[in-house]
C-alpha cells in the first residue's frame, strides 16, 4: 500500500465558525446586548495604539465593515454600530469546549485558532452511516448551539481548512483566492499585481520560479492546498491506545445506568490489557450528553491494575468527590472509556491460602486516598541526591511513584545513626563544651538545661561547594556541620550539630538541635 494511497484514504472535516466572537456575545451576554433593536455590533481591540475591528456580527459584515478596519472609519460608515471589547481568551475557551464536544465523532480533533476545528474522520463515518449523515449531525448540533458553521471535506488538513473558510466544497480548490495561502499582505498584493488571483492560476506554473519570486513557503502552502503535501492532525488530547465506547439510539437518562456502562467498558478494556500483559494507570471517561455537554472523569491508580472491583470502588469515590454532581439532562447518547496510560503487569501468584498481595492492597489504598483527599495531598518520600540531611529526601505525590527505593539500613542491633523526625528548621541552642571544637557537655533548649552523659561524633558534613558562604542560618549558608548523637542524664537522645568550623569558618560557631531519637 503506497503512501499516496493512504493519503487519499484520509478524510478530514474542517469546521469554520465565521461569527464565533459575536455569537459568543449573543449567547452569553443576552442581558447586556440589545438584540431586539437589530443594531449591528463589532468587537474591537487595540493595535499599534489604535482601536480596530477584531470581530463582526453578520449585520455589520453585510454593511461593508471588515476585520482590521479602524473604529473611526467603521463608525463613520455605520453610526449606529455597537462596540464591545474583544476577548480572545474567551473565544479560545469556547473553541476548546466545542472541540471536546466533537470528540463524539472522532478522538482526532484539533483546534486551529482563531476560528476553526479539524476532525480526522477516517474510518469513523460508518458509525453514523456515511460522511453526509455525520456532517448533518454536526450541522444540527451547531445550529442547536446557535453557532454559524461552514464546513468542508478534503483529503488533507490545509485543503479542508481553506475550503471551509471560503465556503467552497471538495474539488473546488482551484477557485480559492490566493488569500487562502495565508501569506503576508505584501505577498498577496504582489500575486494580484501579477494577475494571479486564484489558486488555479498557480496550479500549472513551475514551482522553481514561484519559489524564487515569492519564497519557498508559498510553494509549500500551495502544495498543501492542492493535496500534494500533507501534515498530521495534532489532536487536542493525546489519543489513547485502548478506547471502548457505547452509543445509544435513545439517550440514557439515569446516572446508575451510565456508571454500570462504564464498568462494562472497563471490563472490555481490561481484557485487551490482559492480552498485552499491561495494567491501567490512568483511566479517562467521557459522558456525552445529547445537548453537546461533555462530562469528564479521570482515575489514577497507584499501580497498574485490571481489577474491575477496584475500578468500581475508585469510580464511586470519584463521583462522590465531584464539586458539580453529574447531571444527565436529556440523557447521554455516548459513553467512552479510554486507557490514557498503561504499564506492564504480569499475573501474580497468591499463596496457598489465597492471601492478597500486600503491594496491590497498598496501591489500592493510595489510589482511593488520592481521590478522596486530593492528588497532591497524599505523598511519599523518596531519597534525593544530597548529603545535607534536610535535603536528603523529597516528597512526591504517591501516584507518581514508579519504583521502590532501598533506604540505608543500620546494622543489625545497632542504634540508628539518624533520627526519624527532623526539626524544620533546626532550632538554635546554647551549648557548653570542654574545648571549643569538642563534643557538647551541656546544652540549653527551650529554657531547659540538659546534661550530656554520652556523646558520639562528630559526623562531619561539608557544605555544597557551589553555594556562596554567606549568612548564619542553616540552609542559607555554606558552612561545615559537625553532628553529634548525644544522650542526656534522663536517657533522652538528640541530634545536635555545630555550624561552622571553629576558628577557620567562624570565630564562635552556633549550635543547633536538628532532631530527637525516639
């Protein structure tokens, strides 16, 4: 099968929303916009210190106004013109929501700012009958959302986008104006001065003279428009390796039925995972409502899993923690489950008594706690590459753990060399020693005097050499530390350190208590 044959088999549906900004205003600001008056309106933004038109409604466009026209000229031509500020971020957000709703047709949906969507429907049209039925469904849904739509089908992304933008159908690429190339205004004017007004005027011309006169970028865009060169669709979401879904002729209006459907879809996905000897780590679910709304749910697990009972328990936990409860409205007509992330998972042999795997139980507990309390609120420690005690470990979300770490263990029957708990920050103490650079004999902490009966050390920890030696507080200066494990007269053990070498780094080093042993 040749590359050219595969390219011709691709079917790209481009959706162009010519009045996205103005119709967003009408949809969301019905109280602020006096639509009953029938007055045209425009959205403006500042460019180079001047206000220009950034978007128009249909009436303003019919009265001869155009994008990038100065506001003063527009008001001179249409005195009754209403003005609103242009909000590009709001348009982008609406376009992203529309892209999410279009995932009911294909998972390959890309946003092309500022006003277009691209759907790769290759191999998807049969789910609706044929391409025309699919497109009619798209039109009906956009009409229901009160959004104007121009669409086009083609074999390549650029051809479909250009045809949709200029309201032409597949096969009419030659009729496109040279503005469809999306070059700069200077290049467009140069083409028109040369008598080249349409793409068809460039089709049969040699490419080398065109590249020499107008640049190689023009040739590349021309070949993309003509389907001789293609580029991939970059979907809004990364396409999952495993996707299972259910479509319903009659919308499903009960949450319990939707959850049962998700459970069945996970069982199907688990069978595919078992064939690949994998387990799910990230499960994404979408409930498509018939009015276009999409409810998104996601579950992360602490370890790869194919356990449907664990999935159901985590799903119920996720539903209970939703800020906005699921609302089926007029019903869900599509339920989709995808495995966004999977890892290797081999079968585990239980013992003769059928005991459960402790590691699996721990992962299940961490998964449930992470959903209930929050992903970043359930953490585990892992060793860090630093000899400084307070920097020797770091906390990460438990769900991000991918491997077990081997911590340093004391020798058998030997006392621990480091306390389990550290003070953050280390607390300043007053120390009396027999010699300035010797072990402490007595120290005062929180106004209580402790007589040292036993001391072990010093354990010297040098500073990180790349830090500048300045200041006098631990963690902010690069001074050497001499640590001592001490025991007071009442049998309590502490971890103390002298901060700075006596006489060389500091004339009178300070002392700190960094932790206590149980």
